[in-house]
C-alpha cells in the first residue's frame, strides 16, 4: 500500500476570536530561504572573554595590552593575531599555577546579517540579547563550572521565580550562566510577575579547584523596583476591523498587574487573518511604554497591514498534463486572485484522499515581489520518500 501524501510541514490550530473573527493560525513552518552570498567577513573585530573569573574584563584588557605591543580594542581576525592573545592568556593562567588550554571563537557569518523576518515578528522585549559580533576567548581546559547559587531578593514571589530559573545552572559552564542571555532570562521571568524595572546583577566568589575543574559560586542579586500596573490598553485592528471593539480578547485590563503579553491570542489571530486575506507583509506592533514615575505600562496594539498580494503566476512541476490540470482545479486560488495561504493547506487535504496522489508529496515556494505586491507560486511534486519542505523567498 502507498503511504499517505506528506503535507508541507505546517501545523495548524483553530483560534476562535468572537463572532466576527474565526481564523486558522498556522505555525511551526519549516521554512528556509535560498542561499545568499556570504557577507564580507571583517578584518578586525572587538574581542571578549567568557570564563576567566580571576579577572574582570577591564583587568584582562589592561594586562593584555601591556603584554602584547600594539594591541588595541580590536583584534585582526587572523590565526597569528588571535594566537598572541591566546598565548598571553595561557601564560597569565600559568602564573596562577593553572595549566590551561585557551581557545578563540569567531562569530558565524550570520552574525553580520540583519535579523531574520521570523525574529522581527517577535516583540522586541521578548528577543534574546543579540550582542555585537566579537572574537571570544575562553578557557577550554580546565572547565570552569558553577557551584552553589544564592538568590538575594526582597519579595517572596520573585524569590521563588528566580530560584526556579537558576536551579538548573549548578554544574553548568560559568560562561553559559553569567552571560547577558542568563540576565535576560531572569528579567523576563520577573516581568511575568509585573516587575518591569527589575535589575539583575551576578557576582561570583574567587574560583577554586575541585577535582579536574574550576568551581565558582554565584550570587544572583535582584533589585525589583515597584510592581507595575496597566495604565491603559487598546487595540487598533487595522482596516479589516475598523471600528471593532477588540477588548473582549485582552487577557488583562486597565488597573491589573502588568504582564508582557496582555493581548492573549489576539496578536496571532489578527496576523493569521490578515495573511489569509492577502496581506503577506502584515506587522503587529505591541511594544509597551513604561511610565517609571507612576510604575504603569501602556499597551497599544497596531496593525500595519501593508498591501494586498495577488497570485501573479502558478507553476506546477513534475506532474503529467492531466495531473497538473487536476491540481489547478482543486487549488482554490487562481492567477489574479488574492493570495491565500490556506488554499495550499486545503489542497493537501484534498490530494491526501485522492488515490492517484497517494504516493506523492509536494513542496511549495511562494516568491514575493514586494514592489508589485505579487506572489509567484511554485508547487513541486515528487515521489514520496520523505517529508515535503517549505521554501519561502
């Protein structure tokens, strides 16, 4: 027996947003773009340090500049230039009685590219810190690990939340735990409790040897500040919902404790509804505005719809003329129609029950022409020997 037709890798779930909005939310698309030319790699980069707890960064830089003539605040991205810093760090550790192996890591070329469209859809306050690309020097051998962790906080709910965040850090690499990403993780957890102005500081003890590795105990010091409340909250649903009151979909209201995502499923529902109606460039803006004097947060959801895209061309590959005609008849979207992603999911369901397509899968590639608000769609069929893919350009 033939296997089922493989659906392009998208998962779907229904979200009901009241009597005027019932939308299909598509998520988890396995999407990839065509390879682009690699960006030009910088000849010089700033340098940073991961796990040398015997010194502060400032102390390391000052000492290295004494030992390496001509070293500034950047290093040439060459084996020789990076090797001089590695050698100097190795000598500094040897002077402390530590036989060490030091490595340097350069950022990947992707670090020099703009954020991906997927990341840009994530609210700015929910994105992990990017940091500037730098050559990073780290102590590879011996390992530097985190030992005991103490949390200093003056509120019971925050204390419990932070302790839950850091409980898995014990035994982890010191560089993994003390970086800006860890700081962001703790601050994000505190925002869930309404502490939007919380400041988190890491301090560590002097490193000490345990077996074949170095151990550092940590203190996580939290300055909570006031608990924020919602000063105002409003949503403009854009042209498709002009004049509609969307407040019934908010998960909180004015006067409630502030939270990072007060609009619940409304953001995802609006995005999906607009995309299904041809607004392929739609953006949903929800950045909160903090009033630090009054400890309140104002939220305003805004839909930036962009133009309506139409299907400019449809190419179906690797089918017979008869099969291609059949697929065109089943696809509920013709050239010139408003582009609807849902039509592709519907096509999958129809073909899945069609005996003549039981051993075939297809991938789809919508190429977007922003200048003309047009999409050229390619459906590429193949004998099924694995999952279909989604290519978005």
